[in-house]
C-alpha cells in the first residue's frame, strides 16, 4: 500500500473510532432504539485498525 492509501484508511478508521466512542458515551434514549446495541463491538476493530495502520504509516515513512 502507498502512503496515501494508508493515511486515507487511517483517517477513516479514526473517524469510526471517534464515532463509536461518542455512541458508547451517549445517554440511551428508550423511545428511539439504536441500530447497533453495543458499540463496543465496533470500537475494538477500529482501535486495532488505527494501531496497525499507524504502525504501517511509520514503517512507510522510515523506508523513504
């Protein structure tokens, strides 16, 4: 993967991570059911993706 693709995927996974953290901390409104009941299942893969893509970006930057 090139650096542009890596940074694009890193940005997308960071947005997903921030959004899932916001969803977990948001108070639950019982009149409007959530589409995803437990956002921790979205947060964990987003954390992994951010970490792996950050490491990949660092390795790509070192190779230049």
